[in-house]
């Protein structure tokens, strides 16, 4: 049975990925994403101040789902839980990380690539998987996977853009993780938060159009 958090991710369909070389501009980035309509945000743990950022979002944006990304091991998973992360994403498949997240009742979405990895993640207890990087595979890969594995809940990550996002959703992706095409770190460092608002609004509008 899927968790309420995963159900909300599936309903929102968009997870903004914040990955930065510094903590500068984090609060303004979150504010801009929120203004554009984004309600699920992941901060990668290799972003300086990531765990404090997660705590800050939980305190200031109670209607936003906030998660930790690039969770590579069970130790980082535990720290993410203690910081208030409501979900976790990993770039690779590691059983110990899934076990830790499940122990705390926090959904973990592991990064997988092949059908064997995908099924293994499911058998380890992951209720949603992150196909990463999806860029070289394309939307039809998801459609082909769901033929023999219709029980899968898939998040597509890596190369999602405003031009192809609708194709991935139509192919069966339950959600999309969007990084640089939404939160380009260059925009953050330049202070161009208005562009982040515009991009966020464009993605939200596209998702609403696909749903209608």
C-alpha cells in the first residue's frame, strides 16, 4: 500500500530538485518555486547546508513536501530523517538505505536503471522507483517497463525539460524530478529568481494541461 506522502507526490507530479555549490539563495529559491506553484522540493545532501535547509522548509512552508536527495547510505538516510525529510531519493540502489528509510516510515525512491534493478528495488521494499538517468532512455522506456511490470510507480529523473515532460507523463511516469531545467544554479547565483518563478509556473501549467 502506498504512503500518503507518495500519493501526494503522484498527485503533484512535480518534484523540484535543488542542487547547489553553496547555500546562498536557498531561501529565495524555495520562495520562487512556491510562488510558481511547486509544492514538492528535494534538496540534495551534497548541497551545503542541505539538512538545515530541509528543517527551514518544514518550519516555514507547512504545505510543501520536502525531501532529501543524493542519499548514498543508511547514515545519511538517518540524518535526513532527523532533519525532517518527508521522503528521500537516491541515485543508486542500496538495500541498507531502503531498510533505514522504511524503519523510520519515510518513503525512499531509489535510483535504478535496468528492469532487474527496478524489480530488486521493489522487492527490497521501495514503493516508487526513480529511473535515472532517463535522458538516454526516453519516454518509451517507461511505457515498455509498465507492460510486464504494471504495478510499478515510476519517477523519471535526469534530462526532464518543459519540452518532454508531458511525454513522460503520458508514457506512464507517476512523477517527474526536475533539476537544472527548473532550478538552474546559475540563475540562483545570479539572483534571477523571477526566471525560476516563470519556469515553475510553466511546469505546473503543463502538468495541469496533461491531467485535464
